[in-house]
C-alpha cells in the first residue's frame, strides 16, 4: 500500500490523467493535492477573500475532473489547469459583478501577523493595510487580461513565457499587458489618493 | 542606471524577479528620481499583497471534500448509466416481443393457408362442363 502510494506520487500529471480516465478516479486526489495551494492562491489574487477563494478552488477541481476527457495534451496539464482557473475566476467575478472592497473578513491572518511580528507601530500597519486595499480595488478594476497577467506574475510567480502559454498569447503580448496593467494601476492609485485627500 | 533602464526592470520584469544586484542598482537610482520611486513603490505593494497569500494554504479537508464530490459525480454517472441501460433493455424487450408477435402472426397465416389447401375440394369430373369433356375424349381417341 505504502509502496503503491509512493510510486503514485512519482507519476507525472499526464500519466495521472490517463489513469483517471481509465477508471482510477482515486488518483485524481494526487492532482488536487499537487495543485490545491497554487490554485487557491490564484483565486485569492482575484477574490481577496479566503472562503470565497477556497470555494472557487473546489469548484475548479470539480470542473477539471468533469472535463478531464477534454484535455487534449496540446499543452502541459498545469497550463490547461491554469486556463480553467483564470476563466472560472473571471466568470465568478462577472457573475457577482463584484465591487471590490476590503472589509474585516478579508483581513487575513497575515495582516494581524504584522502586529505581532516586526511592526510595532499599529498606525503604520493601518496605513499599509489601507494602501493594500486600495491596490486590490485598483487590481479589480483592471481589464480581464491585464488582471490575469498580474495575478499569474505576482501571485503565482510565473515567468512571462508561462503566462503567455496560459493566456494563449505571445511573450511580447504579456510584456505589453503587464506594462499597461501597471500604468493603469498607478493611474488608479493616484486618483484614489487624490480622492482621499479631498 | 538611467530612468529607462530602471523602468524596464520595474515595469517589465517586476521587482520580484530582480537579482539582489539589480535591486541595489534600482534603489540607488530611485534615491534621486521621484518618478521611478513611484514605480518602485507600486512594485513593493504588488509584491506585498502577493506575499500575503503566498503562505496561505487550503483547509485540511480540501482534498477529501473534492474527492467526496468526485465520488458523488461517479455514483450519479453510474446511476444514470444504469437508467440508460434499463431503457435500452426495455426497448430491446419491446422489439423482441414485437418480433415474436410478427413471427406468430406469420406462422398463423402460413398454417391457415396449409389447412385451407388440405380442405380444398378435390378435382371432380362432374365439375367439368360438356364441351371440355368432349375435348378430353377427342384427345384420348387420337
């Protein structure tokens, strides 16, 4: 049993997909285990809310399982998976017509950890938290592709080549997406700051 | 480092991808350049919100929850398949019953025809009229 578990862990994604499609549905757990945190973190990049991100991640894995036979192996499994993640996250946001704001429920443990650790100035922490919430709002208002490029680059630490594969575009186009996204972010943050000062 | 080089590193590459050497050069440049300093600030904030989630993990039951739902899907798919087979089986039964009826009817008709042939009136000379009898006799005489 232990030996089988170990040998299963050595299987690559594409082999697991083959076995799952052949009836070993239990092996799908390996794929979920491999990608659960990365998928969750990507969802967090879009939703900024732990519970919503986890629910969406679960829905994504179910969607992946149901459409597994549609994986044509033209790209790596992870690329195909991230395409589903991006589409699902953007669809969810469209459905919710989400107006992003940061309330207490979105302040996760890391915000409070700042109080405990190296920052002993609560005022500074609040300013930074507010700054971050403004940045999240600005991120939420970006066009879909620009937002996806930023999330994949910063939340998933993907290279421009990997982002290009997921978004099915060229590296040059990703470069341009990131450039435009950052210009938009800076513009929106400037506007927010001016509004706050008034 | 000039502004163009600095912005290329910050905007296109991103602070999180720079080497320590590059970060140092950027810091030296922004000390005397307010506009590049704004780009640097944006980068540090992007890196900060991304790092908020970097160590976050899904709940411990996550994999089990997904797999429970996978099992439900499998069960429901199996049930639907059984229902599908059942309906095919019913159709098959109906076709078989239909065929049996057709065979039974065909045999009935065939047997009926046989019986009618057996009960048919045998050839009788009395049934022949005179002209035809004459023809037969003439033929026999010759």
